[in-house]
């Protein structure tokens, strides 16, 4: 019974982090002015939405029983507060933090999940997220160098 509880908890935490990441990417896309960045953030939100839906499908295949409120019981308060707070970090830094947190949670879920097909799927999710982390870091460096150049121009 404890293993089932741990598995359900791990899935729920992964679903929460995935949903938060998706919302963060959508919010970041809305704030972007360059089409390349806007497309990147929207695509990454779509990827996280797909991972979210695949996690639900995997959870439904576990033969575990859970109430209907389980899938609705997300950290809505945290999500709402996150969208109301003003952002002090740039969008890429936020996305990097979000992805790192989601990867950590998926690794924890991987440790609890015993189904080999589910483990393989989780590894694919982790690989996708690690690839986007690399792109995020490159874009973050670009935006940092652009903002540095602008601040130098303003000073002179």
C-alpha cells in the first residue's frame, strides 16, 4: 500500500510541476517581442502539455485507484500566485529553473515506477527536457548579451 501511495504522490507532484512549467512558458511567450523566442516558448509549452497528458495516460495504466478529484487537485493557489507576482528574472532563467525542477521530479517518479514501459517513457521525457534546457541556456546567453549591449549604449 505504501508503494502505491508513493507512486500516486510522485505522479501528482510531476503533474503539478508539468502544469506549472507549461503555464510559465505560455506566460513567457506572451511577453516576448522577437518571433523566434515567442515560437520557442509556445513550442516548449506544447511539449510540456504533451508530457502532462502522457503522464495522465501512464497513471491511468497503473491499475491504481484514485478519486476523480486527484486529477483536479493541483496547486491552483501556487499557480495563481505565480501568475500574479511580478517577474524579476528573465523568461529564460525562469524556464530553466522550471525545467530543472520538473526533471528532478520525473527522476523521483522514475525511482518509484516499476513498469519498464513507463520508465522508458519517463526517460524520453527527461531527454526532451534536457534538450530544451540546452536551447534555453543558449537563448538566455543571447538575451543577456543583448541587454548588456543596450545598457552600455544607454550609459554612453
